[in-house]
């Protein structure tokens, strides 16, 4: 793998794994609200958020999911690969100040179709906050 092109499909194998960690900041939440236009009060208004089941403001779930995209795009399978599908199950809230670790693990490699299926999970302090499945289109060394 190099910085221009990620792993070729032939170089991937079940069990391969990569991670990315980031501490979510107040700025991240505000910028995500601005870019996505998701201005739900549970993300932006502490007084309102205190009245919800979360007891305070939470980060956007899709902000957390974006960290999975960072692993897929930058590490495994890496640059040059194309996102085809993603399932997500949100398990617990993420708040400003939490460090989210996103990890993807190769579950299945479909060489003939140039597809790889990966399990994706995000954790905060060892607790699963998001899990899902990613499907990526990869390059081939035979192209």
C-alpha cells in the first residue's frame, strides 16, 4: 500500500484491521451542524438536551460514523478505494470531550467482484457506541 493507492484486493485477507482515534470537540459538533444543516437541539442546546433521555448534549451520530470513513479512506483498504455501502447501529451517545476509536476489520474478500466486506465499530473508553458493516470497491493488481 502507498499513499496514492490503498491495498489491492489481492492483498487483503480476513482479520486485517486498522483504527483511527479522535477526540470530539465542541468545534467539531458546531462545524458538523453547519455543514450537514442538522441543527437538532439535542446537539446544540444544553437546556433542551438536559430534558432528553441523554441528560445533555450529544454529538451527531453521523459525525461519529464519519470516523469509520476516515479509517476506510486512509488506512484499510485505503486511498483509491470506493465506498459502496454502510450499515450503522447507534449503541450509545458520544459527547464533546469523548475520544472515539473507529476500527474496521476485514470479514470477507470477494476477489472476483473486487469487493471487501469489513466489520466496523466505534468505541469510547472501551464501550461500543456504533457498529456496522462496510462494503468497499477495491483496485486489483491485475488492472
